[in-house]
């Protein structure tokens, strides 16, 4: 199923995302405030200062099946540890302060949102999720691959530059 199927839903979903971000604006913390020891070796200081985290008990997931997007019912109900919208990601409160690898994964998504922009990100994510499932969705697979390198202790590398190169390979398909 191609991304065009999701075009009519974009305004509603983007509005829901903005309302969610606005509702939690007072709870956001810069990633840099967590003082993780390894993240600054992989991501720029600028990104760590501008990307935000909201520790939360229940992750906000758009009501996609209520919009008629039944193919995402499993996604809505699966146990997630984090979810990213634009420059902000939400983490389960229990993992937010200690799971540096999870922050790494979500930061990859922040970079993807920046590079693709909201509409292209959502269209690419939706098409990948519908066509391949959560773990094999191209944007998730990229984040999991980078997270795996980080968790395995790979030496620092310019994650933002690599994600740029990999993400731009997808952009023309939107």
C-alpha cells in the first residue's frame, strides 16, 4: 500500500500531534539535561539541546483505527517504550532517566523528522508500517540498526550524517 492512501488523514494526524505536543510542553526536558555520558559522542550538542523528552506513564499514540486506519490497530496496542513526534519524544517514565540506548533510538527518529519534515515522515512511516510491520518499517529498522551499534559499544560515529544519508535514500519515494 502506497503512501498516497494516507494523504487525506495527514491534517487530522498532524493536528493531533501538535495538540499532544502543546499539552505536554511544560513537561519537556532537553535531552542534554539527562547528562548521559555516551550520547554526546554520537550526536551534536545542538541536537541534544533542542530535542526534548517527556517522561510519561502512558505513551500518546494517535487514534489511527478510530480514523478508519484499521491496519494500525496492532501498532496502537503494542507495548512501546518510546514514541517521537517532531523534535520531542515520549518515553515510559520508568525508562526515561536510565535507558541511554532508548534515548539513542528516539534521537534517530528526531533526526529523521527533521530531514523529511512531518508530512513525508508520516507518509513514509505509515507505508512502511502497513507494508512491512513495526520492526521492518524502513524508519524503524534504521533506528534499531543504529541503536544496536550503540548498544554493542561501537565507537562513536557521526550518527546524524549517517541518518541523513540513509534517510535521503528514502525521500524520493514519497
